[in-house]
């Protein structure tokens, strides 16, 4: 037996495959990982502390900056928590607008996830092809909200605006086109022999472990655990839509990737149904809420399903115009908690594959 | 069979005499009974998913309130469990042995709020620098800048 | 008329220098040939970078470089110009001599190899009788240079990359040589011109298809192209052995990659695609043009591979090399031997 020496490798914070400023302190034996210590906080901006000196409405843009790839979902979670605190009833049309813009956000985020994942594995073309469809999604969101990434579209009690003229038809048209594009990715990435060899049986996450470690989103569902908040405890109007929750079998990187892929097809179903239903609804897109928000004393916790997992907002009010405490349960952050054990025994190339398959967003990890 | 959060909270209120149940269907547990209660919650009631763990600082009452949101994957509901810690001696048993998901969340609470979780395997600062002084989410934390 | 263009130039030069003693005359002509090859490689490397970016662009639903010069043709020249102007950063822990030597030497094996490559009829600078052996021997030297670069950088990523490079060379050189053995068995010569002449009627791609596949895969791996670009692996090792290089030192590695590709494509063309021989009797197109056409077709295929496939993992690479390619190439030699025996026995 050859005696080998272990050494440390700083994987990041400046590294193309950490998807931001994330650092992994790897202890390697040759190319094999012996131990990995995830170190985060390079993008910590103290959003929770900042929120304590802002009014309730002013916090909405801060939530954008967490997962800026699916900003609408971040807004949505926050406003739901405040609405629960205040007991505001959201108009039906606003709920539909939230679903459509939220699902488009989720789509944009998943497109980035699969695109960057193919880049992590080494296929550059998948990345740019996914960006092509994301660009269309961004254009649609821009037309609706005026902004590409930091949407700030949700308002406490509803959404900022109604859909512009003809926008819903554009979304509908895009949704008609999208299945072909997803087939294209499936052909280029999912079906690829090398891609499958690289991702199958790599970074296996057992369902018990995933539940125990509070892992959520496609990462949890890739392990075969059927827990999607949209189905498990439908918030908003999700109980009105007919869709499936894609599940994986083995809990390896491929299953996690494939879950996102199949989830995109479900997004199409949801959005198409929402568009069909919203056309019959007339009414305001925002409830009557006072100009100055002063929720009653108390606290509220609300969670929704974002593209990365469960985002939860815990808001405490002391009866003033500013929240007493805001805490965000960030899916990317908690999903990383098991990373060390997941990486052990794999090669450096697998580190990239496993980290990419969890689909983290550093703005959210570091908050 | 318990099918929703309200029913579970009611049931818990009957079973454990040391807990306090409030009207928002959340449960308040004394800190010394926390582990025992949580273990029972996981083993007997199938609350297997620790969604959220955080803390809030109440200097006026000289306490930290630690909040746990625990879900059941199977039935899909969430209950809120709260416990209070003395502000002068912020020590609380870690729930990491029960739910691994507490791993990073407790590190975060320790980092930003300064509550020490005894029994946590690796309680180190996670977001801030290792040699940072103070815990910024405490209400008495002095910070420069800001809007005031 | 164009057929003998370059041969004619060489002869003209020779007669122009007729007054000089024969040795000096030959030496000057050889020098001119080598300079011509050098220029050819550099221009080609520049052009190939551009071609690569254009091919990538069209494969990825975008346009690619289109601003500098007509259709963006001068883009790479501009890039190289920029890189020349940039500082070459040498950080304090490098082995400075080796560190700077590596980018200087990186072109050497490639240039040496080109000396024996016949670009057209009578157009090899030197038509050695052990040309193929020479080529194989020199071509694998580039690994040493990658190793030098990785080691001298004193960077763990670079070290990992260069160690991968050595492992890859060891496990892919073997099937490559064994695959060529089938060709050599048929021709019975290591001389380039003999190998090409033997393909007068049938290209070896048809008589030795398995050898072609093995050789093609191994040579893609030898020039570190995706899906075998583990040495660079920008998403894992942040460009591997050349992470620490900047400015022109980096550009040398970058261009050398394309020069290596050129060698690989030239070898595939010579060994399996009939070299400069014109197919279907289309010999109104000069032989050297045929050579380039074939070479660029191979190049295009390699580029498409790069922009289609993800990167293979290092253990899979080794496994594929030793468990698939080596046995397959051995089997190919065996089958070729039997085939030749039968062929001779029948006496076609």
C-alpha cells in the first residue's frame, strides 16, 4: 500500500463552479475528497438586520436580492407572511398574477439551473441554449414588472400591476413553444451518454437523510420524497391547478437534474391553466390596504415552494411601522448543511457535479 | 389520527402538562424540557422535518425566543414551537441529534444571535468572520451607518 | 498548374541559388521550408481559433465574433495583440526558469512534427523513412511541457491538471500506437509517402475502420480536446496547467493547443483518409488543397465534438483507455493479421 499525503485545496471563493462566492475547503487524497468544509458568508449583507429598520413595504426589494434568479417567489413568500400577520385577503386576480409571474420566475431559475449544470459537467452548449429560453422569460417578466431580475412585483395585499395588453397571449405562445425547447435540452444534455455517466450514482442522497437534514425542493424530490408545498399544503390558489410533482428514484445527481427538467414541463401546465382561468376574472389586483402598514402585535411564519426549495419568512411585529424581526428560512442555505458528507469519497470532478446538482444561489445562502 | 396543526396542538396540550398552547396554534415549551418534548414530537407524532429554526431577541423581557417550525412530510402541516432562553446566560440544548437540519440553522442563530447550543457538533460562526465580535441580530448591537 | 505550385517555388529557389555550393543551397532551401511551415502553423492556429469560435457560435444559436475586420476575421489577431501587451505575471512561489521555459518550449514538439508531414505531392520538408515513428515519439513530448508548466506554477489546480495530463498521455498513447500498427502492417513502411501511396485505391478508413476510430478518439484525447479536456477542465480545475499564466505566455499555450489539433488532424488525414490523394479522380484540384480540405473536415468534426459533449471524469477516462481501447486495438491487430494472411493466401 502506498502511503499518500493528504492536502488541502481551496475550492473558491473565486471559482467558476461554485456559482458565486462560496468556498469549499477540500481535504484531498490525490483527487479523492476526504473531507470538505463549506465556508459561506462572503455575500452576507445582513438583510435580516437591515429589515429591522425598514418599513414593511421597503423590505420587498431586499427579498429580491436573495434569490435574484427567482425574485418573484422570494417576494411572494414575504408578502404572504405579512398578509397573514395583518389578516389581509388577497384578491383572486392578484393570486393568479402571482402564480403566473411566480411560475415564470421558477422557470427562469430552473433554466439557469440546468444550463449551469451542463456547464459544470463540461458542456458549454447546453448553457447557452438554456439562456436562449431564459432570455424570452426575462423579456416577458420585464414587460410585466419593468425589471428583468429584481422584480419586486408582489405587494402586500396583491401585486403591483395588472398584466399589460396582450401579455397573457404572449406568455401562452411562449408556453406552446417551450416543450420543443425542453425536448432539445433532453436530447442534448439529459440523454447524453457522458452526462449520464458523470451524474448517475454520484452524490447519492438517501430519502431518510434528506428529510432529516431538512433538505427541500428538487434536491429532496430527487431522492423520491413527495414533498412539494404546492401539493402538500397548497398555498394561494395552487389547489385549483392540475399538475404532478416529478420525483426521482435514486437520489443521485442525475435524478435531481431530471426533476428540474420535468418540473419545467409542469410549469407549462400550471401557467397554461392559470392563463385560461384568469381571463374570466375581473377585479382589482391589490386589496385595500392602508398606506402606512401597522400590523398588529404578533408573529407569523409562512413558507412557499421556490425553485430551490422551501422559503419561509418569520416576521415579528411589535405594532409599529417596522418589523421587529424578520427571519428568512433560505432553502439554498439549509440544503448545503449535508454537503460535507455528500462529497466524501468522490473525485474533484464530482464535487462540481454534486454542488451543481443542489442548485444553490449564493445571494440566498449568505442572505 | 391527527390530520392538521390545530388538532395536533390540542392533543399536545392535553398530553404534556408543562407546555403552554397559545391561540395561534403554537406551543411554548420550557427550555429544560425542550429535548424531551422534541424527541416525542418526532417519534410519536411523525413530525420529521425541521423546516425552520430561528430566534428573536426581546431585551425588555430579558429573553431570547427560539422558534422551531416543524413539519410532517406525510401530512403536510407545520406547527410552531417556541422556547425562551435567559438573555444573560443564552444556553439551549441543540436539537441536532433529533433533526440534522438544525446543523447550519443553529450555527446561524449562534452566529447572529449569540445563543449557544450545547451538544452541537460544530458550533462555529457561519456567516460572519471567525474573529468577529458581537452578535448583530441582538437588539443592543451597536452598528455604524444605517438610516438613523 | 497549381499542383506543383509549392514544389515549383522550391525548385525555383534552388536554381536561383545555383551558384552556391550544394550544401549551402540545400540548407537555405530547408530553412525557407521550415520558416514557411512555422508561418503556416501560426496563421493556421490563428485561423482555427476564429473557426472554433464561429463554429461554437453557430452551434449555440449565436453569431460569434463579427466586429473586428470583415466577418470578425481579425478577432484573434486583435486578441493576440492584446495578450502581447499584457504583463506576464510570475508569482513569487513559482519555479521561475521552468515556468517561463514551458510556454517557450510548448511549440517545439509541434513544429518538429510538421517537418515530416507531407502537405501535398512531394511536399514534405523531410520525407524520413521512419517518419511515423518520429512523429509519434515527438508528439508525446508535449506532455512533459504541460507537466513542467503545472509543476512550476506551484498551484494545486495546475498540479492536478498536469498530473492528469501525464496519466492521460500514458493511457492513450498506447492504443494510439497499437491502432496505427494495423496500418503499418498493411503498408509495411513507416514512411509517410509510402503510407499515402498504399491508399491509392482504398483509404485505410475503409480497410481499418476500428483502427480509425481508436486513433481518432486517442488523438482527440492527446490534444486535450473535449470530451477529454480534463487537463484544462475550466469548471473543475480553472484551466488546469495554465491557470497561472497570463499575457503572451498564456497565448502560447492557447495557440499550441490548436497547433496540436492541426497535427492530429494531419495524422488522421495521412493515415486513414489518403493524405493528399484526390478521391474519385478529382485531381484537377491540387493535392495540397485536398490535404487541407480533408484536414479541415476532421477539424470540424473535432470542434463539433467539443461543443456537444460534456467532459468525461478522470477515472472513466482511464477505464475507457485501458479497458476498451487497448483490448480493442490489440484485437484489431489480430484481425488485421488474419485478414492479411487470408488475403495473401487467396492471392487477389
